[in-house]
């Protein structure tokens, strides 16, 4: 049985209309609303141990979906199941089996040292002393937290707070973890540590992880499977390699190094991206000009030192899809 299951899930919000030509009294007595559909008829399942990248532009419905999976919101229609149960009706029971991190929203108390927050979570989740000590020490080592355990949360840097919050998500050894922008605002070194941590914890404990982020490097490094939504609708669900295979034909980058500095190539299908001394970078759509045609066109007209073709990265593809 899947650990996560969404079947024909729709979530509508009522947004109050405030009209300048109506009186305050009329607005109060007879408010008018419009309906906004945040999630529309979504279907997908997640099996135990999967690492899923849940992606989409701002306003696509990612956070709304996670809030329904964690029991914070109820769907307008359709069914949501986590461990086979309705997460809203079984919110307390599910909370013992899941971990959640929403961006920079801290789970820690501002004036408490990190160590004390760990102790508080031990009591909240009723973790056995031997299990708590083993898991706490393991997380401290994996996330390199030893230097700031005794510091109050308000004294921590952003990277330290994010690592501490991430550790709290996994302290009670949840079976499913929902991570919403876990690396937002972090520097490259901390991001690398977080990515390695997620891969290791998934491998060692078979933890199911649903990751939403706008950082495509996180997705490429961590997720084996992608679920893409936009405007509340599911656009793609499958392996990351299949996603590249399906959408790689959108465009490619032609890198051309000339033997001297020259003006940009003037051609209807060549979109100049940038120039680095004698090297030009052009974006070309596959359906307008194939790679072989583009190379032949340039090589037959210019003195070329080197030509390279770079297929679209995940970030390139998503930018093209979001437009």
C-alpha cells in the first residue's frame, strides 16, 4: 500500500471581493466572494523509501498540497491518504510518523538552547531514552551541529537554524518527511551538507521524502522522481531521467569559440545569451533548427576554434515550461 495517496484532489479557496462602489455596511452584511482553485484534480501516489521532487512555479499549489498531506487543510473534493488514513481525521496519530519543515519557519523556541529543544521533542514524541540518544548523536554528527548545541536559537546563523530544524524533523525517526524549501537562503557548503544528509538518511532508514524547492540543484542531487504541477494541475509524474527525455527537445545551447572577436551571428533561430571575449553562447529551439544544421551553418561561414552543444539542464527546461 502506498504511504501517500492523492485521488482526484481539488482544493478551492474563497476570496472576499472588496468593491470600492459598495458601502461598508453592504460589504459587512452581504460580502461577495470569488472562488480560486489552488489544486485541481491531482492524482499521484508515493511508495515507501521514495525521494520525490515536488516542483512547480510560485502559486502552482505545492504548499497547499503539502498542507493537505499533513492535515493542516482539508481538500474541497477527492481523497487524501497518508499511511492509509485521512490526515485531517488522524492528525495526532500521523504526526508521530511524519516530519515537516516549512522553509524558514522554525520549530524551535527562540530563547532555548538547541540541546533543550531536542529534549522537549523527546518528551513530545515519547521517544525512548536509548533511541533518543542514538538518533540525536547521529544527527548531530551528520549535520555537524556540535559547535552550537548550547547556543540559544536567536544566536544562531540561518544555516545553523536550518540544520537544527532539519534534525528535529528526523529526531523521532519518521517514516515520511515533507520538506518545503529546506535549503532556502543557505550557502553552497551548507546546501551540500543538507543534500548529502537527505541521501544518507533515505538510504539508511528508507525514509520517504517529499521535497519542494525552487533550487533545481537540490532536485537533481536528491530526487529520483519528479512530480511537476502548474496552476494546480499535474503536468508530469515520473523518473527524473524520463523528464529530461520528454522535455529535452525544447532547446539547446550552442557554444561557439571563434579565432577572433566578431559581432554576434544574425540569424532568426540564434538567440544570443552572452559573449565571453571570443566565445558566443546561443540558445536555439530544437523544432526550429537541429544541432547538426546549426553546427554546419556556423562552421561553413566562420573561422571556428571550437563548437559545443549543451542540452538543456533541469533549470533550463523548467524556465521554458514556466513561461
